[in-house]
C-alpha cells in the first residue's frame, strides 16, 4: 500500500471525487454504494488526520475507479494540451509583464555583462507592458534613469535580423540590452571618452560627468568614421549617384556624383546641406562646416599598431612599434572619371588623415595594461571570434597558442570555461609574450581576427575598432592614458602636427581641441547644442558599455519609448566578480508600475489558491449528498 502524505491524499481524493461526480450515472448501484462508503471513511480519516486509514481508503477508491477508467484516446492529449496551454499563457504573461531570465549573447556590454552571463530582468521598472507587443498599458518617463541598463525590443529599429519567435511559437522582436545614456530633449556631445550634455531645459546633465556607478565607462560617438553608408541613384536633378553617411541614423554627410564626373561632398548643418569645408577646423567656427564637427567626431582617432616595416616613410625615431592614428575625416569635392566606378564601388570615399607616434617600451607596457579583446577561440593555431550567434567567418593564424577560448580585460588574460566561467591565464602562457609581435596581433586583431586589419597584407588598409583621444592634453588609447601631456614623445608629436599643418595648408592635424567648457568652467551649452545631437520626443539613446563592439544607437538610431521593456535586477551566473547587482543607476523599487503589477500577480495567486482550497474543502461527499 502506498504511503502518501495527508496533503497528497487530500488532493488525490478530490480528483477521484470529481471523477465520481461526472460518471456516477454510468456506475452500478453497487459501485456507487461502495464508493460512497469509502468516501465517508476517507473524510473521517482526513478529519482525524489519520494517515494510515486515509491511505487505506485511497487504495480502495483507486481499486474501484481503475476498473471503470475508460478514457477515450483523445482525452490524454486534450488534458496535456490544456495543461501546456495554461502553463504557456502563465509563463508568457509573467515573463512579459513581471520578470524573466535573460542570457547575454555578445560582448557589447563588457565589462558590465559578458557572453553567457545569465540575468533576471524586471519588466516593471518603467511601466506596465502589453504582452507580446511593443507598447505599454502604462508608462512613466520620470522613472527612466540616465546611466541605467535597459532591455528593449528591436521593433522599428533600422537594423537587420530583428525578428524572432517567443517560445518558438509567437512572432516577436529580438530583445537587446544597452545602457541608457540620453533622454528625450537631451543634447549630447563627445569629448575625451566622455559625454557632455544638457537636458531639454538647458540644464547640465551631471550624470555624464559624475556617473552614478563605480567603474568609469568611456564613450566614443561612432563605430567607424563612415557610420552607416547607403548608396543609390540620386533623385536630385543634375546628379547620377548619391551616397549618404549616417550617424545615430541621421544623415550627416553626402557625396553626389554628376554625369560630368564632378563629385560634391556636403554636410548637414542642422538646417541645410553645405559644402564640406575641412579647413574650417583650423579656426573657431560656430556652425557645422565639416563632417568631423558633428558629435565631436574630430575629437577621436581610429588606431592600429605598426611595425617599422609597415611604415610608408622612414621614421624619424626608431621604436619597437608605432601607433598609427586616422583622424579628421571629411567629404571631398573633386572631379573623377565617372566611368571607372570609383564612386559606386569604393568602400570609403571619406578623406582621412593619418599620423604616427613611436611607441617606446613604457608606452607599450601601458597599452598592455589597458588591453582588452573580444572573446576569441583558438583551434589548431587558427583564431576566430567567439559569438553565441555564430561565427563571423573571419580568422587569423596564431602559431604557438594552445587550443581554447580566451579573452583579455585590462591587461589580464583569461581562459573561458564551461558556462562562461573565467580562469586567469598562468603567467607563462604564450599570450602573455612580451614580444612586440604579440602586442601588435592582440591590438589589431583582438576585436575581430580579420586580415583586413593587417597593415602588411594587400588588403590591410582598414583600421580596427580601436580608438585614441585627448583628455585635458593627455593621450588615451583603449580607455587608458598612454602619454601624459608632458611626455617628450607626445610633446614632439604635437609640435610635429602643428608644423605639418603650417607647411601643408590642406593638412588637418590631430590636436586637442578641448572640452566644450567655457573659461569660467561652465558648460558651453551653445556648442553642445550646435555640434551635438538632440534626441527627439519619446526617444532614448542606448549605448553599449563596450563601444568598440556594440551595435547601438550610434548606428540604428534612438530607441522609441514603446520599445523599452525593463532593467536587469541581478546576475545569476557565473558566480564570479560580476555576480549580484549590475553596475548601474539605482532604480526606484516602490513605484506604481512595480506595486501594481506585483500586487496583481500576488492577488491572482492568492485568489487561485483560495479558490482551489475552497473547492477541495471537506466535507466533499457529505456536502454534495
């Protein structure tokens, strides 16, 4: 005889009693009398909390009911379907409106979140979501915090592959996780790895200059100088082809080609298109006159590391390695041969200046200390980027490196194990080699192992997503200070840039223009509004913490308010340094959306529980009789 707990006996008794009520008309009078007698004994045993007698009565009930159990073949799948449907609806409502688990698919939010991190996301931070749609039953914009991490859907965003299936059944949009760095009406400008901004009332935004979280996160206004490029036939009279260059999904520059072969480069100054005038950067100006003016693009350079053999000209200073900087992009106006296809097929029509800084041992060590990479896998001395969404198809050779998955963060190397668990690399690991060639490889290929970033290859004309910028005269690379402004190497570089600019009238030097701050220390609000980007109504700027690897608002534009879904509450896996509360603004917990949604959730559970207990309340048989 089975020995169930009293609670389980009670539940099984309720099920058998409901079965009896449905089928008693088809049972013989003898079976009915036997069952009713056992029902009475069962209720007496349950009332007396006599577990032994209750189990004995249950065995008698099952003996009788099993003899008459004649389920039709479709009863089983119907019962299963009903149970699954209820569970599915319940899970969808809870995950869409209350909370849900989330796994990080890429490295766009490093170091705050890494690939394979498992989170719990709250869906009630800003409002009350409508399940399986992008929208809200209620939304409170005042609850949205700059510096907080958000999750949002890809609906109506200008990006590829935004469609998904929820629970493999319901059409849905993919969800993304970024840091919210701009609210409707904010005007934003980038300098020194920082964002300078004013809100729609013109007040300085202190969250940008005094982040409400511990570790400093830096920001760059672009992934590449080109931004997003679109080409096609021109709709304007007198021009055959046109290329648009977009940043934050807003047209910033355009190149137009006339049938005569004349190519016109123009920039949008906020009101109209004007001819790009890069030489405006040699003197102060109060409107956008060249491509690099927008967002402070000219304050940043793209960087790669060269060997002496990669240099086009013999260096003035011998060094183990050299840092090449691409800077001050602009859109040229010139005459070309319209038949050779240059305008239509060249991947980049921007003109970009380059400069070179020698790297001594001290500078190389500083780069090593700030080095970070994407997560990459080495297999039989071939390295390719690790990605949960699939391989990028690019790889390079890394001889002498053992098979495995690795990553670097601020100079520390890690081996990536099961579930994303990190183990520090031993000090004698080949990836810690102090050779210039290893530093060059990790710098140039650490984000994307792709030979187009190899300056010695025939296709090596491209720069990886490594960036350099000035901050108060110091030069930073990969968020780390490489040269102080007093460093003789940097002093010589700056002087050489100035001299070259004086000798070559069309050369734009890479110099520190300075932050958008007035002499009295206050923000230059007019400069921020003129050269920055102002967010439209009900639109939010979402940026990845790992700006070098993040497809975010810099490319697909601001996120519509309706797309905002929630915020991460806690990192559940892996149980390492990032475990626990994420690095972000502290959101309010006791808000109307949270209290209402959770209150409704617990009210529903309470009602369902009370209803279930009421239905099962004894006496069942005597009461029905």
